[in-house]
C-alpha cells in the first residue's frame, strides 16, 4: 500500500488526463471518406480494430507513466519521463497530419520519430521499473504496424 | 511481489481470454444500417464512443476478476466469482439479441439482468478486495446508460 494513496490517485488522474488530451486529436481527425477511398496494403486491419487498440494502448501508457513516476527517485524524474511526454506529442501530431491534412509522407516521418521516442521511453522506464517498460511493448508493436500501413498507403496512393 | 509470478500471469491471461470471448459477440454483431436507421433518444453517444468504452471496460473487468481471484481464500473462490461469470454471459448475450435479432425488449431485459449481476459481482468482490470492486464502477455506470439507450430506442421504434 502506498503511504499516501490519495496523492497516488491524483497522479494517475493527471497522467490519464494528459494521455487523454493526446488521444483527442485522433478523435477529432478520424478516418473519413478520404481514407475509405484509398488503396490499402495487405493485412490492413478492419476499421474497428483502431479505436479498440488505441483505447487499450492509451490506458496502458498512462499506467506505465504513472508507475514510472512513482518509483523514479525525485532527482531522476525529468530524465525518466521527458521521452514519454515527447512521444505523446509525436503521437498527438499524427492523426491531424494524416487524416486531417493528408500529408502521408510527413505523417510517416512523424511515426518513425514516434517509434524511436517509444524505444527511448522504454529504455528510460526499464531503468526504474521493468513493469512500466513492459506495459509499453504492445504500443511499440502497434506503432510498428502503423508505420507499415502508413508507408503502404503512401506507396499505393502517393 | 507475488511468490509465483508466472502463475499470476497465466491467471491474468485466462481472465483476459474469457472476457475477450464475451467481447467477441459484440464484434460479430456490430451496429449496422438497421441501428443507423433508428430514432435515437437524447444523449445518445456518437458511435465511436462504444468501442472505446467497451475496450476499456472489458480490460478493467478482467483486471478486477484477476485481483479478486488472487486475494480470495481458496474455499471462497466460487462464491466470489460466479456472479462475475454470470454477468459476462449476460453481457455476451446482449449484442446478438439487439443488433443480431433486433429483439429490443428481450435485449432490455437482458441488460437489466446484467445490471443486477454486476451489482452482485461488486458486492462479492468488495468482500475480498475494494480495488476489484471499484474497478467495476465505470462498468456499472456504462451499463446504466446502456439500459437507458436500449429503453429509449425501444420506446421510439418499438
């Protein structure tokens, strides 16, 4: 049991809010007719897979950040957590770039940056909490798939 | 740290699989043109809200059942957990009834039964783990909303 459970719950709430903010950009720039009209690469998941996957991934990453924040020594928190915040920003940027502006090339560049930042985040988290690092593994896997899909769609429709 | 972490992970996997099975009926009987053509009651959420909410709720309920199983004394496990399994069955039944068969009245009856079973589950979980009980609170809230929507749709289109 944590010594100050209320403060721990506020911390979880704070991370959920920040992650939720990033998720909002995806909600406000959803796939539409443009995406439906594009040629898709092989193994493109059905549309329903995306809100299901992202809901779970956003929750897992908020839990990971919460865990990492709680176990990191006070002087190391910024070092451990800035990659997470940076990857969140790259994540939030992608939907507006791809579904909003239809800039498939720049969106792919953003995804590759996101991928690298997630790897860096996982390494920083692993230094304080293996659990926090593992909670991000599905996220990295999904972003790998997303990069393939982005590249494939760009290749087929660029 | 649990004394046997591998067994604990297998247990989590087992609950995730069972809950995932229940979630499958919803994936195979999604809203379609019939639902789109129905008159909707006030405050009906946008379609995207449903896969997002259910993804999170299914994960939370699997975590709750995992937690309850781990802390319940061996002789009490069936007592503590059968309501959860029963509510899962009622949950799995709803989408086929509503979206599959269009039986709005029977679907509503199933939802009311589900609601009562979730309350019973929460009470049983609370006896062994307050956390496990609280993890089900969003689920009960959402099913309350679902009952209102089901009743409203039935009223407007029955």
